[in-house]
């Protein structure tokens, strides 16, 4: 049985941003991932701060809304919308806000120690190799690479994508399971908005077709994984990947396009330059 057909409770996690505080929803112990963990840090005046340890994992933090300050030792880093911070293993991490903040937390085990790196979204937007439009009619979207070739890291790669309303993304269908495991986490999709996420190794009999809403996470252990928004509503998602082999497999845009659709480019070429 293809791993894309794993039990639903190992690959689909609902409403992961529902609770205030720090909550890890996906780990290798609870899901189909081998290295990748994901959680959410939501802070407000009822819980304005959290402190936690990286342990043997590198950590990526991505601001989704509000503002926060991340403290690592004596250093403090502001985190606004789509700003990101790479935190090395063996760190103690403190996050606080004076108002509200919603932050995605990404983790993966690493053997090596990489430096702290603070990524401002303004710098990402100014770099055409990190922020670019892809696709064409019916599959136009905007990609932002937040933790990719712009940082030194062992496994994690992450960014955000949003589609034009009613458009497909991750099109043409592609996969990269020999190098990277991946999940999508949907955000900024207030109801009644929803999207359709597919994950399949056999296009004639898709192993997974899911209706997804704000806060839902879908893991792609292998297989092609296109998704589509509904008319009048875009979809927004964080794409989170972990390299199978530390450093060596940490490559963005190296994909296999589904046969029959491989006459067209993947749309990710700008991110590989």
C-alpha cells in the first residue's frame, strides 16, 4: 500500500490553530512524518509568553499574524507577519507579545549546529528568487520562500503560497518524496472558504481527496499533491518540508512532474536560482 494511503488520522490534522498557547499537532510519533514536526504558538493577553527548548531539533518560526519578540539568550528578534527565524538545536526559546500573535513552529532533528538566522519578509519580497509568481491561466499563485536557500540549515524548508481565487496550486502535479517530506497547513481562510487537497500516487484512484479549511494540516508522505481553491476565494498555506538526508537533500524545486503534464515547467524554477 502506498504511504499516501495511510490512515487518515496519520496524515490529516484538523483545526491546528484553535487553541491559545503553544501546541504541537504533528510529530513523527503521531503522524506519517519521519523527521518533521509542526505546531502553533498563539499568544494574547491571557497568555502573552511561552518558553520552550529546541532539544536536538532545529526550529523554524514563521509569523502569520500579529507581532511577537523571540528571545534567544541575550538576543531579541522581532517577528511580524511572514517574518521568519531559524533557531539552532540546543536552544532555549522565549516568545512574547504585547498584543496578539500567531506563529507556526517547524521542527526537525539535526546532528549539526547551524547559526541563528533572522529573515525579514521585506527582504524576501525584494528578492525575485525568493518571492515570485508562478503558473498561468487557472493556476496562478504567489510563492514566498522564507526558510530556504536564503539560510543555512540541516533539514527544514518552508514558505507560504496563496492562489488567485478559484485557481489550482502545486500545478502541474509534482512530487519529491525521495528528497523531502512535506505538509501543507492552511491559514487565512475564514469560513465559508475551503479548498480541495489531493494526494495520490495513482491519478486514476487517488489515495486522498480532502476538503480543507483554515488551520487544517495535510501530510504528503509521498505522491503528487495538487490543490484547488473555490471560486471567489483564494487559498493560503504554509508549505513545510524536511530533507531526508541532512543538508544533502535540502533542495527546493527539484521535483518529478506527473507524466502527461511534464511538457510544462513546474513553476518552481525561479526558486532554484
